[in-house]
C-alpha cells in the first residue's frame, strides 16, 4: 500500500538552517511527527481501546522548547548515548579526551549532542510506507571523538502500527558509536499524570548495576529476587521506591537491562508496556544488546505541550542501545566503529491496544 507523507511544514530557523516537521500517517490514521532538529519525535498520536486518539509523547509546543530542553526529549542521542566513566578513551593506541559532566563522565554525546543538531532530512517511501531519512555529519574532534562520522536514521511508519527506527553510521577514522532514540512515553496521554500504574514486562534476566555516578560498575547481575525483575508484568510503581541501593542511587529506575551478551542482527523483544485505563500498549523490539529504562526521575515540572507540565515520573523511556561504559568494559559488546565498516541497528516501537 502506498502512503504519502501527509504534510511537511516549516517550523523555524536555527543559524540560517530551516527546521521542518515531517508528519507520517498510516492507513489506521496513526500520526507521528518528527523534526529535523535533533531528529526529534515531537508527537505520537495513537488510539485507545475506544478509538480515541491522544498524543503519548512528552515534548514541547514549539521549536524553542526543544532548543532549551535539558531532558533529551524525543531526540536522537549520540555520538555515544549514556555514560562513559572518566572521559578518556583509547582507540588504535591513541588516547582521546571526551567532553565530561562535572561528575567526571561523558554523558549522552557531550555538551551539544546529536539531539541539538540540525539534521539533513528527506521525505521518502520505505517499502511503500511513509518514512523520513535524516543524516548528520559529526566532524572529527566533535565532543572529543575522532573521525568524521556520518549518522543516518530512517523513521518508517507501517500499517502494523510499527514505528521502525533504522540507524546506520560510517566513519573515516576509528571511533565510538552508540545511538539511541530518547522519547518519553505516557500511554495515558502526555500531561495525564505519572506513569507509576503503567505495567511493564521485560523477558530479561540480567541488568547492569551502577555506581554513585550512575555508570555501570561492571557487574552483570541477575534480576531474580530484586525490584529489577519484570519477567512477569508489574506496575512501574510497585517497587520503584523500595529500600534498594540501586533504586536509591538513581532515584528510581535508570538502568540498562541485558538483551544479548554479544552483537547480532536478531530482533528480540525488549519490553512490553501497557496502560490499563486507556488500553494502550507499546512493544519494543530491537537488534541492540540492551534497553535502558528511565522513569523520568529527574523531570522537574517542565512546561510541556498544551499547557501541561511534566513532573517527576510523568514519562518513561525505553532506550535501545549498547551497554553504557562499554569502552571501559572489555566484557561488554563493543562500540568501536572502524573506517570502512558500517554500524547498523533496528528498533521497532509497536503501538496497540489490549484485547479485553
């Protein structure tokens, strides 16, 4: 079936570069809007069990909101998502100093990550479905990383109500790569309160404990008999405030769960989230080896869309990615990309309703 992009509209200008919104719509009238600033998902409009549509993505009404945003709301995070302890990395026998936070770790791409960059964008059709292709060239030395890295993300919305996120990247010098999509979801609708009654199921038996800097301590720990066990569906809020050292360190869930011990192209189920009241569900499949679950613990009443504010825990992220701190952990799946090689990954966000 051949669907067209319903609309592309001008949204603003940054440094003489035009920012547009690309609206993908499928045969079921799902609509997803994406800006070429940060390759950011700005809206996800999906129906509930009664057929009523709502926007389930946290975000802002205008471009300036995303320019000012401190939460990586809806954007692509890179060149390296999550954290690298110390900020120094060794590649091909040479040490590189990455930009670091006051805590002494590299975080989410550095001072100005991919979520704050203007991407080149083009509306395309992908196997007959509406899609948009976005590219960003990260130059050699940006945020301390070596190599000119060309990052590509293709967003496709098919008639199975799946948003497919395909990443690829190439470099002219050995570098690091770890990309993720950083949308905040609230399946009851953005601005509708906290997500503590949402249910979460992850068929994953291990996670990565963190230290005081919220960097993995190197352990791959079993989830059994801990608040990190979501192998059977549980509400996010059931144990989030438990007297557990890991939850206290992160003020809630802000951890990576292990999907795979090594890289492969196999798509695997990472998570299934659901909201009983609306009936909306979200399934996430990925080729990535980990999924990082963040429960909005540090949201601070941000002024969101439609006059709503976003207090603590009013959205959750399911960030498919490689393990944090992989450059310092030889036992973690590698994040090194060499010249001549191509990084690729696929994640699928499938929206549905529960059968009652």
